C-alpha cells in the first residue's frame, strides 16, 4: 500500500482536533525550499516562515529589519516545497501594529503572493483591531504572547516574561481575548511553565510553546537552532537534535583539501 495517497493537508480544523484528542502539535521554522522539503517529508505538522529569518538567514541582531517583501519571498520558497504541513507566515514588524487597514493589506499580500495558509502576529489587546480586520477577510490568524521579539527594545532583554503577577494576568487576559477574536492558535514564548499550563487548560484553541514547558499543546523551535547549524544560541529550552555545523564544516574542509591536493575531480568524475 502506497503511503503517498494518504497525504492530507494539515488544516486549522485538524490542529484543533489534535488538541481535543491530546495529540501534541509539532512545529518548526522554515525559510527556503530545500529545508522545507525535508521538514515536510519528515512529518512536521506546522511550518512557520518566521521573521527569525532576519537573524538566521540575513544575520541581523533582531527580527525588526526584515521587510514584508522579504517575508513573502521566504514564504513562497517554503510553500513550493510543502505537500502536507500547515504554513504560517510571520507578519513582520511595522506591517500590522499601528493601522488595521495596513494590517489587512499586508496580510492579503502574504496570502495572495506566497500561498501561505495563515499569518502570525505578536501582541494582545493592543493589536485587536488589526486581528479583527484580518480575520474578517477569512485569513487564519495565529497569536503570539509572552516574549514577543518584535518588542525587544521595549523589553530590553530576551529573558523570561510574565514572572510578575500583573504581567501574568495580562497574558491570560490577552490569550482569552485572542481566542475570542477568532485566532486558531497561540504561540507562548519564554514564560513560566505553570502559567503556560494554565493558559493551555483555559483555552479551547491550541497553545504552542517555545520555552514554555511541556504542558502546552505543541512545541516550536527555530530549525537552525534545533539542527545545530547555529552554535552560539544556547537557551535552556533548546534541545539540539543534530550538530550539523560540525558535519558541514568537516565536509567543506575535506572538499577544500581534495581540490588543493588535486584529488577532486578524479578521472571517474570527469567526462
């Protein structure tokens, strides 16, 4: 029996059903065709075209510099590779915060030009108008609370959020609001495990954690971190499943040596 016939696209409806039956949701970032092909083929549920491309693909210090056009380019590359996963595209800084009309325009561009399946925005009550406007166009919205990297200059640091009672209370209220507005899922980043558990239990929509402990409905990591391509980033929440930087460096070193030593190409590798 061929498995290829059974490939069914993951949808928001399926993600909700996964939460209801207690099946954890797997999510990773992807920014290009080759990587997305591998991740999708390996059975990932959700691919996030993250604005973290600003860091890992472009070498910026923060996620702020990446533009809407650049996000659409990365999303197009990922969507071309995908046969099963649900593709969520980050709306970059400045494309939705201040003005709900601009937010809708940005979201429509992402959906039309990339073929992505939904968008992700950072924040709660302060961006409710933008979220509502995007949802009225029938575009699925994933929320993002806790450590919101686009607000890094406000926070001043990438440390754990919502440790204080007031911030924890606002996070719970924001999560309930996002659900009420119609978001299909929420990412919680770097918050205390007990708070994340509380939010996941209160909400009927899936809650996906990154540095939010085990008691949420799914997990997300940046693929370059998880595969050990980036070496300097070592937060407590990160588990490295490979050390690809070492493997790749070794391969390139051997290639350079073979070229210099006249060992590549051989007669067998020539026409």
